[in-house]
C-alpha cells in the first residue's frame, strides 16, 4: 500500500466553493437563508475545511493549514451568528457585522499576498474573496442593499473559481497532464519547500566534505 499522502486541497476548496456559491445566491436576492445553506456551512464548508486544515498541517503546509482551518471556522462562526439569536442571545447589529467582515477581509488580503507565490487560479480565489468580504462589509456599514446584491454575484464567481481550482487539481493529477489550466508560475517564482531533516543532513555532509 502506498504511504504517499493525498493532496487535501481539492476537498477543502470544494467545501469552500460550494458553500460560498449557495450563500451568495441568497446574497444576490434569489432565496432566503434556509436549513440547506446552514447545513452546508456547518458540515462541508465548516467542519470539512477544518479537517482539511489539519491534513495540511500533517503535510507541513503552513499556508493551507492557516487558510482552510480559518475559513472552516469562519463558516461555523457565521452559522452561530445566524442561529444564536434564536436561543435568546442578542443578535449583532448590522454595523458591528461590518467590522466582523472587515477583519475577515483584512485577513484574506494578507492571504492573497501569500497566494501570489502560487498558480494564478489560487490568486483568483483569494483576490475575489478579499473583494467579497469588503463588499459585504460596505453593505453592512451603509445599509446599501445594492452593494449586497453586487456582492452576491461576485461571491458566486469566487465560489466557482474555487471549484474550478479544486477540479483542476484532481483532473490534472489523475491524467498526469494539464486538463484544466491553473496558470502555473515559472520555476523561479514557485515557493521553495522546506527541506526535510534528512535532506538537511545530506546538505551539511556535502558542505563538510
């Protein structure tokens, strides 16, 4: 049996992408929040991404661990914000929600900068997500329904870009060639992977020799 670790990123991207599309169909004004969106937020977008984050941790992937775990917990907190008022806990006013979304937008903006070291498809996901958070924050700060509708359509694009990137990784790996292009960077721009302890020993030995 192979001991090679699988790439968990497509699973996390699918959980993020599908849940994001469904929520933003609501934001665009087509459907109200319902149990389907909340269930996706708890399980696929929430718990699923946290699990993927832990899988990335086992692979030594700091970026993936930070991104998937954080966004998984984002979905869980968002569901909590929606449901907790039904349990007698005070609801957050719209302007306070604007600060919540601004913080997530700021975090995502930093992650976007980190994504510039990765394929263009990954950059699109984080870039469009940054825009989405700030659009939603602006909607809550200004009570402008139009901004919410625009954010909804932009969010659908963001979720679709994550699904595309997920399926590109799966199909390209399965066929051993590019089926769906992701905009790979040139070799000089790709991230340098940390050396394993064994590789470091070999390097040190070579230097001493």
